[in-house]
C-alpha cells in the first residue's frame, strides 16, 4: 500500500512539474514586427514578405503638445520632449528583444524649476504581442537593466529609478506608444522613499507602418 501511495504521489508531482513547464513556455509568445496586420487561421501571423528584419530601428517621439509626466517622491516632473530609439536583435523571438540606443528627456521641470532627467544605463526593451483576452496586433513593452536618473539641479537632490513594464505599443499606419509604468526607487542623494511612475504618449515615426505580429 505504501508503495502504491508513493507511486501516486510521484505521478502527481510529475504532472505538476509538467504543468509548470507548460505554463513557463507559454509565458512568452513569439513576437515580430510586421508591415501589415495580416492573419492566418485567426492568428496575427506576419507573412515573410511583410516581416521587418533583425536590426530594425524603432524610433518614437513624444506627441506634439503632450508632456511626459513623472510623479516622484520628490515632486512632479514634466518633460516637454522625449524620444525612444531601439534596434531589434532578431526578426522574431519570445519576446522580441531590442537594444536601447537612446531614451532621452528634455525640457523637464518641477513647478517651474529645471530638472535633469537622464538615462544612465540604457538596457534593453522587450516587445511581446498581446494575446489576452484576445489576439491583437499590439504589444507590451518592458525595459530590463535600465536606470533613469532624475536630478533637481537647484537643490542637488537626485533619485535613481529602475523601470520595468513601460506600456503598450498599438500597431497602425502610424503606430503609437502609451508609455506608463512604475519606476522603482533604487536610491540617490536626498531622495525620499517611495516609487515613482511615468505617463506619456508617443508616435512611432520609424518604421512606418508598424504592427505587432507572430
């Protein structure tokens, strides 16, 4: 009886492990950049002649008249200009990785006082197609190993932030990026405790058009 019970427990353990492995493999979805919103068998599949290759540059700029708003523990920072510039590492991957060439912030102020916002470690950007609750031609954006420094130039106060999930890219003839997420406070000088966040709307100028596919 003890042998049968041990065998049953082993079977349950193997089944649980297989379920975990399955869930892990499904956590990341094959993702590609595409020139057309084509589908195959109901899935957003990119046809080979529409597929953007590896080393494709993706460049986006803060929409005209919009601001990037960063509520921080030390004050609310607003930037009038900002750019995102990355290059993909592959044509398709799970998720699709991109090297951050530039992540810039200009004309930034807190209550009228100048603030220097700078990317001190660019890191990488992961793009993953949104497949829940339904398949789309849009993708989530996540920064990895990226560090942002916010320096209040008059007081010398400094906060260092580590962003993670940074919003959504919506595909289209001219794609857009809704930049939003939590900035984890990792220290600095005279930086109050607590995290920050950022919100901004960008227009993708390169490549054009752009959809997220498999």
